[in-house]
C-alpha cells in the first residue's frame, strides 16, 4: 500500500494566512499590539507543523462487507483511518473520517445522500432494490487528524456486488402432474411402495405382512392388505423469457418490471421444488442467464442464485430465441413469461407436443395497462402538459397491447395449457396440484401455432 499524502486542511491554511497577515500588518503600521493578536495563531501553526503525520503512515482503507447478497439486503461500506488512535505520545486519539458515495440507480443509500463522518471509522449502507450485478462506483474518503490541521483524501473503486433475487415464501402445491422418477414424495398413479393408500384388496402370496389390514381381515375372515401408490420424484424444467422487459418508470414497487417478476418467479419455483427433492433444470430463452442441467439438492439453488446475481441488467443486446434442446417426456415445465413474443408462444406449444406437462406463469405486471382514470377525468391543464410528453399515452398504449395479447393467451388455454398470473408460489402450486388431480392433456389438434 502506498503511503498517504497529507495536505493542510482549509482551517490550517486560514490560520497561517491570518497569522502572517496580522504580523505583516503590525510591522507595516508599527503597532505591536497586533503581534499579541497574532500570537495564538502563530502558536497554533507551530503546533500544526510539529504535529504533521509521518509520511510512512498508510492511507485510509475502505472495505465492503459482502460481494454476494439477496435483493433487499444491505452491504456495508466502511472507511477506516490509516491509523487507529494516536501515533505520537501525548496526541489526542480519534481521527475524523468522512465517507461519501455517489448515488447509483436502484441502490438505496443510508444515510440518504451517501455521506457520513465518524471517529476513526464510519459506515454507509447500500441496499440494492433489484437483482443483478451492480457497480457501487467510487468511494471518496477524507481522513483528518484529531486537531483538524492535516487531511488525506483517497478515492477507492468499490467494485461490483452480485444481488440474487429474493425468493418468495413457498406456499401450497407439492403435487406434480406426471411424476417420472423412481423415488420421491409425489404420489404416482401407479401401484408400488409408498405412503398413500390406494386400495384394500385380498392378500396374495408375496405381499408384505406389514401391510396386512387386520381390521378388515377380522371383519371379513380372510386376509386383506393395503395397496399403496408409489412415491416418486420428477424433472422440473423452469423456462425463463428474458427476451422482453415490460416496465414503466412511472410504476414503482415490487414486480414493476416483467423481467423482475420472471426472475423472482423462477427463483421461487426452483427453491420450492428443490426443497421437495425434485430435479430442477433452468433454461433461458433469451440467453441472459446461463442454463442449468437437471440436478437435485439445495446446492442447485445456490448455483442458480449466483447465476442470477452475476447478470448485468444494463445488457440490452437483442438476442434470438434459444429453443429447449433436451426434454425428457413427462417433464413438468413451468414457463415464466409476459407472453408478448410470438416465438415464445410457439415454443410453449412445442414443449407440449414433445410430451411435457406445461404450466405458464404470466409475469406481465398486473398494473401495466390498467387504466384507472380516463383522459376525460384529467384536468385541462394536466392534459395540455401531458400533450408534450413522450409518455403521455403510456397507459393507453399498454391497454391496447393487453387487448392484442388476450386472444393469444385464450388460445393457449383452449389448447389445454393453463396460464396463471404470478402471485407467488402458492398460486402456481395449487394449480399444479389441480393438474395432478385432473391430469389434463393438451388437444394436439388445437395447438396454437
């Protein structure tokens, strides 16, 4: 670490100028009483020169508490003086440290303006409000000696932090439409070793004695056993649509962006089914997030969260749709999409034709295009002001876009593909349980093309 460069503070410079000016004025005017007035400033300047910090002292340091966190969590940026306490005998301890951070988009600072001061150390908290990779910018640190006569200023780049999306609390819905594994917690429709009672039948040679139903046996006089359904796991494929991002700067709050809702839904569903013991794979149609092969265990969710956290949100390169290459028949595919791209709807139909049980999660923000007040309700002055704005008819434009999208969504539902708006894992899980109970199949003759 390079040594610190100590410079006099503005107060020290003012004291030197005042002492020199007063002494010069006393010499020119011949008034010795002015020398008495300058004496305290001269003494203070001498103390400042004698108390100059050593050139070998290290500069102030800046540390970042974490490089990976979840959305809504705060990272602490702490600045410390190059020395703790006094560096010379008899010197008062406690260097004054000033820390300031430049405001960044989608990052909340505490204190609000990102500037604070303290003795020996001080901290500013930065709380990213969205997921992705954020550059915290540069920290400006000014450390002053206890007397306020010398200071050191350093500018330290803070680097980037990876913010993973916050998964919502898992809700209902442990059922899977078509379990295809050999062991797990989901009830299969096939008979086998499990915990769910399927039937009570007459005992046949080879049945386990532990499954004999003694109550029915005593009542009927012939041995009966409990028949169960097999417990199995399955492959869950979570498909993300990052090709489009429908948002509005006038619509703050949670899930104000379709991309945010898509990523949060994917992270929540992945954690939910991984905790159930299923094998979860992730495929991004837009290529913004790297694909994950099907694996089980909570470690898979940690890898997925790291992938989400490393995404740069300012990457606006137009990408072509990446279709799903490998798909095991019977896979439970959950497609998280705002359903604005015709190619995405075609890929959903292709998944159904390839034998997957598909469930579509609509991540278009519910408030986008919902007109609560018409233009007739606006005052004339407001209408005149909006007439010159580029977003004057934003709500109306999205209302028309919703009307154009509605027939396409209806075609998916008519083809037997359920579409549910994102309201948390509970709503998706309940619909998955209904699929498992009803076991609907898409009508191949009515596939939306």
